[in-house]
């Protein structure tokens, strides 16, 4: 039987540690690297961060918005980054937070998870405002080792109103997402194709985090304030290799110098590994 | 004082009627038009629908997913469509349903609302799962005639769990979105820059729809089952020119023949105009 995304990611985390390097080539960071805020600056930063990540990160997570701001030219850079990462055997999680209804989601799933697409990544993040059921086209295409991370609880305070709102069954929306994803993961033996995004800055949800049967993608560490220790506590009883921690700004601020960047990646990997 | 997006759209609806033509070049529809499912097929359908819409639609709404599935090459087609629509003086609402947190939303807002971007549209749809407050960068860039439509209640059944969940203040999430958008629109005199997406297939929310001080973008009519009469009832006391009704599949199914396509557009415009 083919491996699921959860299994592939688990192997990678066991081999490399739990660090996911966030590639966020924002106007501010590209500027701080002394590069012009153009597609050339975007490409320079993206490929440099990929290179520094190859030997120490389980995955990279390009933030699609920073590529989309340059339109099709920015997407060409993203396509190159994804291709280079595949060649270097680094997992790519496209942080796109897509989410619509019906056939539209199938088109988004084709964009990010179908091998015929130049944007095809190992996994994509999706947003459940239109309902977890509406995301079915993503779940159906998350096979043959590809995966999906559904937003459950994001790392920002403003998200709580919606994510903690209570459904007719008196369940918090974030718990509904976690429970629904866990349910679909039962289609696979062992770890399944579906993960969730759960901010490290958030309190523990009511859902028992050991029951997801899939991976967690954890933002909020580093520049956003959460520590590796907090992440370790939040996921303390989860199976080994199921927690992937994203660090972006705190690494990118090391600047373009190759050894400084590589040191920052390695330092974060070691730091996270001691708590996860 | 510069016109807001709400004011621009209202003028357009008064002059042209309340029809927004949805440009959804899905694999199925491009195939039904007898074209290959390639960027050439995508471009052919998109530009043909634009041409048929120029004299009878207030706006077009390209569904970004269908362009994104071809990566940067699909985005080049979308850029051409947006440019041609601007030249033809047709408003463009990019149906992207973007939504993230913090600085990432500013990058998305730059992609879709900043004149320097090749994707710059008149308005963009956004998703509030990360909280309405997180969308502030979009609201800040929605000036000088550009606008944002925030998802409140989508036209699909699966959305109700999340959108009808109740916040700590015992308010439905969809009402929270409507109320928050109305509040921000008060920064402008008259109609403001912010609209909401409210599916025609949904029951009336508790929020008094006449109080939005901004436009409604209404999907769900035609192939999804709602009738123009239902839309008329749902928005019966709203100011003239504030309700924009999207019709996609029911028009695109007319096929590529120029006069058939134009007839379908005109028929829907007339049909909607008699109820709105």
C-alpha cells in the first residue's frame, strides 16, 4: 500500500527533526537582505533559504501571498522553488489557505496537489469557513503521498471569535475541524493524509490531540512569541514525528550570508528537537 | 472626495443592471465548449465571456481557482482578462477568497488591490476564518474606488456549521461578519468600500440587511438553484444598486457561439432587473 502524507512526513521528521522553514519573502525581509523588492529579490531569498534548509529541515513552507503579489511572474519563482525543493528531496507545504465551495475546490486541489500542475506541492493549507465538508475535493486528491493541512486554530488573537464559536451541537468550531479531520484520517491505516494547523500561541483545544491520526503544522513560534517548550507541552503525548513546527521570520532575519542562515536553521532545529 | 467602491458599483448597477457574470472556466465547461482544457481553452472562454458581458453586466467575477490550476501560465491569462476588462470599462471582482493573518494579508491585498500589481482588480473576495480583524490590511487597501467582499454566508449547505456557530456574545458568525463590515463602512459617507458575500440559497440572517452601507455579492442563482425572485425577496428593502447577483454556469452553458452567449447574458440581466 502506498504511503500516506502523514507517514512520509513522519519519516522525514524522524530523520531531520521537526523544523519547517517558512519562506516568507515579504517586502520588509527582502529589503532587510539588501535586495530590491522585485521578482529577482524574491527568487534570491527563496532559493537561498531553500539551500540552507536542505540538510536540517523536514520541510519548507512558502507563503504563497508573497509570490502572488507579483502576479504570474511571482508564480514563476514559486514554481522554480517548488521544483528545486523536489529535486533536493525537501518536502514542500504550500501555505495558500485556499477554500471555496464545490467544483472550485477541485480546481484549487488540482493547482496544488496534482502532478500535472507546475505548482504541485507535497501538501497545501486550506481554510474551512465554507465548512469542512466543502473541502472534500482536497481530501480526495490528497492521496499517493500528498496531504492537506486544514486551519483549526490560527496563531492570531482575532481568530478566536470564529474558531471558538459554538456549533448547534455545542462544539467549538476548532474542535469540529479537529474531529472531522480525525474521522477522515481513519480511512487510512496508521497516520493519514490530513493534518491541521494549530497555532502554538493558543490554549489546548478540548479535542484530544493524540487522536488526530495525522500531522500538526504549528505556526506562532519565534517572532510571534511562542517557545519550543510551549509547543512541547501542547503536544506532549502525541506520537513521535507528528508535529511540524514552522519558523520563518526568526530564521530569515539572520540575513543572506550563507553560514549565518545555515546556523540559524540548525539552531532552531536543535532547539525544537530537544522539546519534541 | 474620491468615490468609494460601493458608490462606483452602485452607479454601474444603476446603468447596467445587477448582473455579475461569473467567469468559471472549469475543465467541464471548457470541454463543453469544444475546446482543449489548456491555457488556450481558458483564454478563449474568458475573453469570449468578457466580450458578451461588456454591454449588459455591471461586473465580471473571474473565479481564480480555474486560472491557478495552470500555475503562472493560467495567471498570465487572468492578467490579460483583467487588463481587457479594465480597457472595456467593466468592473472586475477577483473571486479569490483569500484570507490569512497579519502581514500575509497585506501581501494578498497588494496582489489584488494595488495598482502596481498585474492582478489588480476592482474588488476581491476574502474569507474571515482567521477573524474579521485579521482582514484589516485588505480594508486599509480598499480605498480609491477599490473594494473587498467578505464571506458571510456562502451558498452551500456544508457552510452552515461554521457560519451559524455562535460566538461568546451569542451572535451567529455570519451576523458577526455583517455587523463588523457595516461598522467599518461607517468610515465613509454613503456607501462604503466593503461588501459581503451572501448566498441566495440561505435564509435571512438576523442582521438587518438594509444596514450594511455597502454592496452584497450574491452567488447561488441559476445552476445552484436560487431564483431571481428569491433574491428580490431576501434584499427587498435594500437601497437600489447595492445587490450584485452572480450568474456563471447558467450563462456559460449557452456555449461559445457569440449571439447565444450574448442572449444568455441579456436574458439574465433582464430577469434579474425585474426583481431588483
